[in-house]
């Protein structure tokens, strides 16, 4: 049984029914016996206390009735906790009491005797102790920036209006490179790395909140939700990135960012690593393997840092599962993945070497539709991009891809998983079920084609 929990429970119920609580918590005892034997003793101690000089000098202002209802229950609850559990009585209960009472206690199970005992029985909270959160916040907060976007949106009813968005970012390099989420800036973009007309992306440094810096987009990648910005500032305090492959479940996790926007810039929340390699599929079909944490992650935290107890970035906060019935389900992109993508974006403007087939997939196709139409499960090709790897290999609209290099696939995520095991330039085989063409027999046929994977520069 946890002594601190017992103390908290007694404290929580002291105004309701302290004697009934004792009976329910210790069913082998009789509540009436405690009430008749101990309550009188505590009342005697209280009567002594209220006539003391301390009482007269320190509690003259509060009303007498209020003192009796407040101090006596606190004394009784604290002493009961010591008597019945042998537990530590918290400093909260002894604050402001005369010295002779704050240093006395009893042998567990015995009536109050007034013996002098050591201070080991009193739990003192040292508020001067520096926590890991404090150390990390002081170290890393100067490296966490605000991201503000302004852009024009068009609506059928209201026409064109100016909109804005806010998020977080991390100083990646001291010469002005900032890492954030792609979804933080994508509304202000017109193409892969081009900011839309009449749109603007600004970076707000924590020590210069009234002087935003206009940013350019070095590169962004929707598949990993990473983007890199650049501002013309030098000697910035770059964050230190850790090895996300060494992160373990249960370790401390500290998030720093701007939940609900720049008004709460630099907010620090704390928790633990709740899970690793959590696979989340987003509305656009993107599938990411993420770090899960119970540190509070809210809109505006996106692009901010998830840190270990050493103040090293182990993740880029990107999403949460919210709504009624959900709490403490935040997710971050592993730092190793983010650094790899960021370096490629800085060097090439895109993620170099990423393979591309060159098809658009119809995600409505599923096992039920396949069964109803007498065709196999797989990936239904909706469109083939001109001059792509698929185009050059002879893949056609309406084909159903059933295997990728010998591995059976039934969903877009499975296709992505297998494709990403290879690099641009690698040769692979696709097994395809081709529907009958006009003038052919009604039965479809399987064919195998070889293609050389292209490079995805988007």
C-alpha cells in the first residue's frame, strides 16, 4: 500500500466523512471505536492548541468558527494518517503549526503520546530543486521559433479573403535554417517550393517577437511532413539533435512549441515516450511511423520539438488524436528521419533517390468491389503519368497491380511500403491483372512487366 496515496486519499475526504472512510479503508476496524477513542483525544489537543500563544498571535484575523472547521480537520487527518498507516505526513498538513507539534508524532497504531521523534517523519518539499523540465526549457527554448503564414483563400460565396496560420519550428542550423512541418506552411504554397502570390511565411524568434523575419522555402516533403525554411540571420542558437533509434518507451519526453498560436509561444509540456513506430495513415494516404507521447501536443505545436531529458531533439511534433474520449495521444516524427530529409532538402530541394512508379491510384477499389466484379484484389491504376517509369513499362489505366517484385499487395500503403524498399534507378517487376480490351475475350489475364523506378522530385 502506498503511504503517499493514503495521505492524499485522507486529505481528499476529510471534509466529507473521515470516520466512515477509515472504516471502509480498514474494514477489520470499527469506525465507532476510532471516533469515540481518538476523536476525544484530538479534540483535547485542539483545545490546548487554540489557547496557545501561537494561536492567539497567528490566527487572530480569521473567524473563530472558520479556524475550527479548517485547522482541526487538518490536524485530525494528518495524525490519523500517521497513526493508522505509519506513513509520512506531508508538509502541507504541518505548515504553520507550532514547532512542538510539527516535530511530534506517534508509534503507528498507538494513541497520541506526545513523544519527540526525528524529522524523518515529515515530508518536506524542496521547491529550489531544479527539474529536468526546467533545465531543458532553459537550454532549448531559445531554439524554438514561431511560424506564421498569411495567404489568400477563395470561396464560392465570399470570394477571396486573407487567411493566416501559425505553428512552430526548430532552429536547425545557426546560419538561418529552420525545420518545421510541411502542413504548417502548405497553405501558403503554390507549387513544390514556391510561395503563392500574395502569400508570406514569417519566422518569429523568441527573443525578437516584435520583429518577424520573412522566410524562403528551401524544400518541403509532403510524404514525411518535413519542410525547411531559411531566414537571413546568422549566429542563431541551433538545437542539438539526438538519436531517435535509441529512444525507449517510458523515457521522459518534453515538448516545446506554440500551442494555440504565438500567444502561448514557448509553452513547455512534459510526459513520457508512450510508444514507438506507431503507424498512422492520414487523409491524403500518407503513412508515417511516429513516436507516441503523452506530453500535451496541441494545434500550434506542429513543427516544434520533442526532447529527451538531455535537451536533445528526438522528434518533430506533428499530430495528435483528439476528441471526446481521447487524451494524451500525441505523435512526433523521429529525429533521425527528420534530419535525413532536411539534409536532402537543403542539398537538392527535394528528397533525392526516392523511387517513383508514376501512377495515380484509385483508393476506392477494395475487396468488396473486386469480389462483386470477379477480379482480384490489388491496386487499381486510375491514371498513368506521361513518360514515367510505369508509362515506359506499358502499364495502362484500369490495370490492377497484384504483386510488387513478387510480394502480394492489396492496398496503397502496402504498395508504398514495398516501393520504398528500393531506390530510384532500381529495376523491379510488377504483376498485373489486365481487364479485357474491346474485341478480346471476356476473361482478363495476368501479365508481368519490368520497370526502372524513377526519381520522385516532388
